[in-house]
């Protein structure tokens, strides 16, 4: 019992201070990488701590080397949550305050009042919105009247322009087919009369000349007849000239003028129509704009009314109320739900979980996440039920890390969700969200594996050693080759046999010897490195020959295996030190651990 207690204490310590094992692992890894394969070069050093020690006192913590099932697991703590929740959230825009809420843990029925939010500000906005709607309705009425007035005015303007065009066309036709012909016939008649008057004047003048020669008419009378003849000639020429002017000038001028008037009247009609359309469109747009504004104001009123109604939050289903208290990553404190708490829009205030289907939400460190994949089996232990072990499986592994705490910004953790097998939950056990649980994900399970507690293995230079209590009570150091590891155990590939008694706290009782050997190993390796670099500089820039180490590296190949031995996989000293490198341990078929 004492040995297991010591292991648990060290395990908890590793959880609390993750930086401690990182430093030890880096130092041991450096020594192992630089000096692997050099064990035979300092046998005296090892002898100094492998001398038999008698009189083993009771301060030693011991355990036995075991052989059997060896499970590689990932263990982490998380929180119990429901697989599905009926959410109770704020639907009020911006932020508001909780006026009242039922106590957490209350059993509610569907439709019961769960929470009431403060909407005093919304009620004031509702009143102001009703005033805005009244003004918007007046604007709509006015713009509609203006639109109808403009429509009637447009009809009048278009009708007037159309009438002007028709009159212009009639004037043109009237002149072409009426006035011109009338003027022409009248002038032709005047010419005919003038011709007849001229012929008569000629006859009279000729007759008067004959009478004057015979002495029957005086010269004055003859002169009067001559003047009458001249007048008749002038009148004929004048009538003929008027007809010529009409046909050659007045007719064409009047036709051109009337045609242009008719054409301009058509253009005016088109201008009036376009102006009417533009003005009508402007009034119509104004009317539609006021309509849309009214609809917007009415929609905003409905929104306020909806929010006021939503302030009374009713239970969406039967169940138990669980507050959605959040952890503040900035201040490291919880934002507790309660009366007077400020909540944001869409913020979840509480939830009614489905207690029949539960899960565990956990965060796993990036050094272990490569070992975890979907569908891996897991065991769940709940702090509230320490004797209970539940079964489950991984259903989600996040692809990106979660937001880090402001106190530990460099820590990268990935969310992992484990679904609890509902058949493994006893009927008399009621799981509740928020309970603390520990998940242990089984990555790999092997049989007949020789294994020891992790804290029993010590790294000295490139070697791994375990302190064994012999049958005569003496403590001796055994060099071992290690394999994979779990949270608490490490696989021994060579160097120990099942049943041997080992010391669990060698660093406590052999700290000076281990530190001395580690120091001497570092000095020896540093000396060899300096000598090697000096030799490389003396040989010049020529490339290394076959079998010669690259410049700047000491003799020996850190990655080279010793004859008959396997290369140890992973480091040790605290949680995660034995995590396999690369993509993690195989996740294929392996013997299942009995329930």
C-alpha cells in the first residue's frame, strides 16, 4: 500500500507542476543522445553505486516486478456534460439583467416560467416606436395623395400637348388642301377679270380713237380711255404677279412653317410625357420610401414586442434546471448565473440536460494527443461515485487546440469528448452535468509484459537502471532496456524478471551517487566533443570519410543500437515522459480489457 501511495503522490505532483518533468526529461534525453553506447567507457562510475548495500532500512519504498496485461493509456480529468441539452438563452438584443430565475436543480415542467429578464428599457423604446409609426403613417398618406395629384396633372398635360399636336397637323392639312387652293383660285379669277377688263379697255380705246379721228370725241375723252387701258394692263400684271408669288414663295414658306409647327408639337408631346413619367416616378419613389419606412418601424415595434415577450423564458421541456456558469479565462473566476447577473444576447443562461445520454469533456496536452483517436475505448471514474467505473468511447478529437489560459499561454490542449455507455450506468445512479470525472483512454493493451512502476527507473548517462533488493537484503543496480509506458508503469524489455523486489524511491536514497555519475558523464562527453572538434579543424575542410562522424559531433552514433539490445522508446520521470515519439502507439487490434 505504501508503494502505491507514493506513486499516486508523484503522479498528482506531475499534474500540478508540468514544467518539472520537462527539465529532467531534456537533461536525460541530452545525455542519452550524446553518450548512447558508451556504457563500457565508465564501469568504475557505475561500480560506485552498485556496491551491495546491507541493512535495508524501512525508509525504502519497494514493489515487485510484475508480468501481465500492460495497458498504454491516456488519463485526464474532465467535466460531465449531457450529449444533448434544451438551452435557455437570452433573446434580448444587447445585454440585460436577470430579474428572477428558479434555483438551480429545480425540476420544471414544460411551459413553466424559468427566468425573467429586465425589459424596462424595451418598454420605453416600444412607446417611442409607436410615435414613430404614427408619423410614418402620416407621411405615407401625404405621399400617396401627392402621387395621385401628380397622376391627374400628368394626364392633363399630356392631353394638352396631344391636342396641340393634332391642331398643328390640321393647320398643315388645312392650308395644303384648303386655304392655298382657295387663294390660288381667287388670284386666278382676278387674273381672268383683269384680262377681260384689259380686252374691254382696248376695244373702248380703239373705238375712241376712231371717233376722235372723225371728230366725234375730244382728246380728253380719248386720254381717259387710254388711261383706263393702262390701268387694266397694270391690274392684269399685278394679279399675275400675286399668283406667281403665292405659288413660288408664300405656299412653300407657309408649308415649311406649318410642318415645323406640327413636328415641334410632336416633340413637345414626348417631352411632356417624359417629364410626367419622371415626376410620377419621383412621387412614386417617395410614396414607396415612406411605405418601407412604415414597414420598418412596424417591424421594429414587433421586434420590441417579441423581445418583451421573450423576457419571460418558459421551460422547453420537462427536466432539471442547470445553470450555465462559465469560467473566465482572463480573471480565472466563474461568472455565476443568478438574479442581477448581466447576460448578453444569445448567451445560454441555463439548460435542461438529457440525463440519459452523458459525455465527458476533457482537454489533453499536445504531447499526448497524437495517441488519441476516435472510437478508442475508455473508462470513466466520477469523483462523486469513487467506487463506480463506467465504460465509454472517444467520439471527438479536436483538430486545433483550445484557447489557453492567460496564466499559461504556452500550454496547448486539445478538446476530447468521451461518450458514456448508458448501459454501464447503474439504474440507481443519477449522473448530473458539472460533476468532475477522470477518463482513462485505452490506447493499446498487451499481454505478458514485464513492467515496473515508472518512478523505479533512473537514467544515468545513456543507461536506464533499476535498484533491486536481492534475496540477502542487499540493494544492487540493474541496467535495463525499457519499452513503452503508461501513466504509472513502464515496460522492461531486458534486465529484470517478474517477482524481483525493486526500490521505488532511488532518487531519494541514491541522489548523491546518481548526481556524481551524471556530472562525470557530462565532463567526459564534453572532453570528447572538444577533442573531436579540434581533430576536425586540423584535418581541414575535406569531407568526412566513410565511418567518420560529421563535423561538430562526438564519436559514436546516438541512434545506433548496441548489439543484441533494443533502443529504449521514450523518456521517463513524470507523466507523459514515455509517450511514443512520432504518430503515437498503434491503435489497431489488441486484446480488450475485461469490464
